C-alpha cells in the first residue's frame, strides 16, 4: 500500500495539470519560450491566454509545484509572476506590449 501511495505522489509531483515540472529549468541550451506561473495568479492566466492568441507555444511551469522554484527565482529574480522567458529576454508580470515587441525581435 505504501508503494502505491509513493508512486501516486511521484506521479503527482512530476505532472500537474499536464505540465511537466522539473524538465524545463535544467536545459540551458533550450531557447523555447518558458512561462513560469501558478494557478491562482490572474496576470499569469492573462499572459498564458495572450501567448495562445499569438500562437506562441510556451512551456508552462507551475511554480507552486516546481521542485526547482528557488533556483528559478534566483536566476530570473524574485519579482511577481508570471515570468516569461523568450530566449535571452525575461519579462515579469502581464506586459502585452513588451511581449509583442520581444516576439517581433525574435522573428
């Protein structure tokens, strides 16, 4: 019974709302967009919706469950969520104009 519980807990920690939690931070050479967010943040929901509207597929990392949340905050700053990483550009908070500008520069 304990093994079943441990396996279930591990599965929960690895996936939350279909989002892989631990793989995104450690791929240093990966330049695909990353959206560090959580479930209760209105600015995060708006940013995610904007990215979908613009056709940008960003990997969503839920900071409430991410094992590496402290390292992410240390790397990108402890400012408010969301944290959107577009290549070398880091955008904090809901900032549609800055997001659009950063996306235009990437193209």
